[in-house]
């Protein structure tokens, strides 16, 4: 799933909830990596709104990752 903002980050998390926790962590890791690349692209282009959207989505995914890790 292509995560571009807070809304799509939350939708992705909801889709992943029925998966194995390790698979959820893998999906989160990959999504964070992609969002970090997007964020760098937006920074290079001077797109502050894009940077903020990426940061917010990353924060949501990190929060979910911490929740999963605390349950393991």
C-alpha cells in the first residue's frame, strides 16, 4: 500500500492488524523507509507540506511499531 499521509498510514495499520506481528513489523519498516525517501525528495524540492505529511505518517507508523514490540 502506498502511504502518503496520516490517513493512509492509519488505513494501512488497520489492514495489517490481522497479520502476524512480525509481518506487521516488516510492513511498517518498509513503509517507513519509503516515507523517509519521499521526505528527502520533498526536502530537495522545497515542498514543506510534503515533508510534514511524511513526518506525520512516519510518527504514526513508529507509534504502531512500539505497540507491537511491547506486545511481543
